[in-house]
C-alpha cells in the first residue's frame, strides 16, 4: 500500500491486523533499509497485534524526492 502525502509522491506502508488487535506495533527501518525487511516480524506478530511497517521517504518503493532529508522532514512524514 502507498499513502499519498502533500510534500512528495508517496510513502510505502504495510498495515496488517486481526479483527481485535491486542496492541499496535510500528516498525521503522534505518537509513539503509526498506519496508519489506520487516516480513518476518509482520508475519510473527500480526496474529494478535496490528503491525504497521513504514518506508522512509526515498527508500525502496516509497516515492523518490530530492534530498537530503532532515530529521524534522522525516518526523513530519
């Protein structure tokens, strides 16, 4: 899934949840990672929890946009 944002094209997002999740777990990769690296964690934890993996701007299938990126920009995403 990709989510449109005003300041650039899109951001990759994986959101998996059972009907009544116990908690929400958010997975954020580092600056050399990508959203798909969380496959094992998504599979393991999604039986009982909502698990969200977010791809940082400019990484993998998230929208390409001119950098460099600042910490405040990444936080706003």
